[in-house]
C-alpha cells in the first residue's frame, strides 16, 4: 500500500519507478504482482485520436476603443460569443464559413475548428473578425485583426468529452460506400475501423475509476492539465466483462489545460471525407500504484478487452442498439477480424504509435520529477447510464 | 543477355510534347515494356507522367536519353504520390484502403505506418481517406 504523498516524494527525489501500461504487463508476469506492486510507483497510460467534444476558450484582451463581440470568426471559423466581451469559445467540429459541406457529396471538409486549434498551438498568425451592435461602454462595431497565441491573455482548452473508455468497431453492411466519423467504410462489410489505444488507453487501465477522478493531473499534448468533471455521456454503469472491462463506450473525461504549453504534433485538425472536421489530441494519464488491485488492472491486455462491432449504415444511424458481435483488440491489431464467419480487414483512427510515444514522454517527465501526481478531489460515477433523447409530442 | 529490371519514374514536361508519340518510341525503338499509372496535361500545357519501365539497364538508359531530347525532367525518386513521414500520425486508416499494400503497418508492436513507393499504383485513394492530409499528389 502506498499513498499519493509517498509516490510524490519518490517523484520529487527522482527515484520513482515508472513503467508504461505496455511495459507493465510483462514486468508483472516476471516479478509477480506483490513484488511489482511494492516496487512500481506509477504506470503511464495514453491515447491519441479524434475527440470531437473538444474546444478552447480564448481571451483576446481589449482593443482601443473597446468592443463587446457579438459575432466572431477566427480564420473564418465561427466562434461562440455568448460570454464576456472578449471571451470566445472555439469548437473543434465547427466548419469554416461557406464550407460546401456535403453539397458535392462526399464533401472534403478541409478546414475547421480543429485545424484552427492546431495552427494556434503551432504559433501561426490567425485572423480575428468580429461584429458588435455597439454599447455605451463598448462602442466599436467591427474589428479585423491578426494575432498569435502569444498575444492572447488565455488560450485554455476546455473539452467536455475526451478519452472514451472503449469504443465501437464500425462496419458498413450496405451496398454503397459510407462516410462517417469512423472514417470511410466500404460496402458489403469490406473494412472495419476501430478507435482506441486498447491496453494503453487510460480508462481501460482504471476501469472502475479508482485513481482517475476530478482533479487528476493529466498530460494534454505536452501541457499539464487536469480532469475537471466526468465527461459528457459518461456511463460507468455499462455492461462489463467478468474482469470489469466495459464492453462499449462507458466512461469519459472532461479535460482542461493551457494551450500555451502544448506541442503542435499532439494537437491535430482532422478532416473526415463526407462527415466533417474534428480534432485529434494526445493525452497521457498516470496511474498511481496505490495497491495490488490497481496494479493488476493496469496489466489488462488487448485480448481481454472486448468491443462491439456495429453496422454504421443502418444500426448506428437508426439507433437500433444492434451489435453484430464482439471482438478484442488483439484481433483488431492483427489487421483482420472475423464477423459472422467472414474476414474483414481492419483499419484504425486512433494512433497506437503516438499513444506509445506519449506514454513514454509522460513516464520520462515523472522520472525526472517534472510531473507530480494529483489526488482526485471527487470520483467519477460508477453506476450512471446514458439517456436517449426522446422525440415527444408538444405538451398540450 | 542482360537481366531486365523495372523502374518507376515520374516524367515532367515543362512544355507539353503532346503531339509526339514518345511512349510508342520507347516501346518500338528501345524494347521497353511500359505501364502507365497516371498522366496529366495541365491547362498551362505542363505534362506529368508516372510509369513503370521494364527492360535491360542499357535499353532503359537509351530510352531515357531519347526522352531527355524532349526537354523533360526525369524523377527517379519522388513520385506522383507523396507521403509525409514526419507529420503522419500512424493512425492506420489508410492501410485498408490502399489496394496494393503500398501503405502498410511496418511494425506490429508499435503500429507504425510505412510507405513502399514501388508498390504504389497512384490510385490516390490515400489522399481521399487520410484525415490528416498527409498524402498528397505532385500534380
């Protein structure tokens, strides 16, 4: 048994024993659970993939004369201005003004909020255009100017939903190619796409949210941020394997961090043909090895993590809830799965390569003493389930 | 008899020579087997041609000397499809869409993606499916 304080003391003295969730599996096999739990202080987990419910709050400071922005665009991407005078919220999936969308189907969706966030972190010069109705205290009616992240008072990523605990595998049972947020899916179940770091993914290494909670310090694209709430659609009370691994979406995290500390290679705008734009983000989360049980759960292997295969031509869009079958991540990573006796080739949207890189970068930061762990101030709900949106008649 | 080899080339014609049957002469006069992957003439009359040539080293050399008489630049390395290795995130979305396995997982443990130019037939599907825009066309 260790406490957060003891682990942080080890980190501070540069003596912390840190392994990635990838390395810990063989390590525990070799050393045994009890000995490894005494020795290991932290296991690092990570993920890199598209996370649509992401965005950032930007504060521009005041111009001379002042403006209370009532409509605003950054790089021609609409931002939300229903906040204080010069605060805006830029969302990852917002398209650039006049994007042709799916008018010439499938659309290309070349640029949107996620791309603006990537350019902002990369230090590029961006355009702000804003309108106002003008007030006695904020007389300016229109502004067009250029800025970099350095010019902003704050650029804080505030993401309502990141790090889905587990995720569907998407296939297409129709006879035409479909274009989804799970990528391009060819007809007649020719390919399948998944999107999770599997055995390296944060919440799959802490399936009952014993260490990852509100207040947990996280590595977000190189910045030190934290979990500020349960993520939207968090549903800890989902179906689980006998070992406790969720057999679908389940838990999510709401994360925040300072974009001025982020690295551009981990904040990437994405364009999904025929679907839209989003943001791919790299996140690392340390798991303190407080006891043997927590260590045991970090030893989860790809083959023990089941995920549902879902048809995205009918069952997903019509919300039928039908699952074709369950497969595990070892099968997915082999590049081929069997669905109803037929072979399907497998692609991914989540980068295991980048997730490994992040898990190692975070491990290095902890070993060097520059990343300390934070104990949660509140835990994520384990029992909640996801509610549907009912289409009701207007009440009389 | 010398061994035959296959080389993938991109030819760039700054001023298009569309009226001249260059490929015909490569086949007829220089004994080369030609497999054209992609060809384009721009409105500025620049011409691009990506092809495999198969023949003996000597025949290929003679053939290329002939091609050079048309003010053509021959690119033996950078082809028509460019994969940006530095910015690729290695998500692997392209892999199932690439019909020839030119884009493939080169390391099963790390899921690293690699690109084998020789296998690329320039169908351009990777350009359409890459969410990060890391595959592009030279023309």
